[in-house]
């Protein structure tokens, strides 16, 4: 599903205009980004939780040359599905 399809579905189910639905979705995305950066986690009851975790620096290989390279440490966002979401699948 693309963002445009998601906006259309939100608009249909909530009886909002597509423009209002897109503004709501964009507001959620912006708020989620800020919350993850500031607090390191975001939990949505019945859906799941997003958690920022640290990935250690490691060695990798360039697939074209086989040369060993260093991969820097980084932060990644992980999603864990909630019980209700798992049950609906």
C-alpha cells in the first residue's frame, strides 16, 4: 500500500477529505519521528510499539570487490507488533 492509498483509505473510513486525511497522517508521522528521537519509543495499544535500538559497529564486505569495510554504529527503529495486530493476521 502506498501513502496515497493509505490517505484515501483513511479519508473513506473517517469521512474526512483526502487533504484532511493527508494532513492527519503527516502530523502523525512528524509526531512519531520527534517522539522516537526524544524518548526512544512509541507504543500504540492494540497495534504495536516502535523502539529505537543501537546497532554496533561491525565489519562488512563490498559485494562487488570483496574488500572488507567498516560499518559505523547506528541507531535503527524496530517495530514489535501488538497482540491484537498479531491476532488479526
